């Protein structure tokens, strides 16, 4: 199962690399606020204009909370609304978390990108998610922040 997930992530990102400007989000932090506290550190890559005006983004992360550490992998699409000072974006995607049991999530994303230089920005992102595990579902609301680097 893990090999299949890795193959899907590589396929999504390989298609994305041939398109617009590449970006990477390195060591972002996600603090889950609802239903309980958790901390997530992730690394993602993506490309603008990979599906017409949409950007593709995929990556992996480590999540801690509730007495354990788990591995997660995910992919999604973003739509950017560019302006002269602040850039807004929104999108969604899917993810898997490998722990004692594997959980599936449908994620949303809405964020602001604060430009520091032409190729280096900071972002703040609100991430609602519906998580499915063990025959039930759970709503999670997270806030993510960190640097975003653009290449090319």
C-alpha cells in the first residue's frame, strides 16, 4: 500500500514539474485546534498552472498528538488569486495517514501568501478536513504556517 501511495505522489508531482513555476514548502507547522491539540511538520512541492490555472501540490509529513507519531501523505490542487501586495489561494485535496490504522481525509485549504522577495514568501493557511477512520468520520480544523520558496 505504501509503495502505491508513493507511486501516485511521484506521478502527480512528475506531471506538475513539466508545467509552471515550481514551489516548495519546507518544514511547515500545523497546529490542530479542533478536536484536540496536535502538531504536524511537513514538506511539500508543487507547480503553478499544472492543470490550466490550477496548481498541483503534494507532499509528506509527520504528525504527533494523542500519544504517538504517524506518517502522512497527500496531494491536492490550489487556485491562486494574485494581487500586488497579498496573494490569496484556496483549494482542496486528499490525504492518507498511516498509523495503527490507515485513515483517509478530504482536505480544504484557504490561505494568504505574504511576499518577502520575488521567490520567497510566507504563508498562513486554514485547513478544514473531514477524516474517515474505523467506520466513522471526524471534522478537524487546522492552521498552517511557514515559508514557501519558488524555483525557476
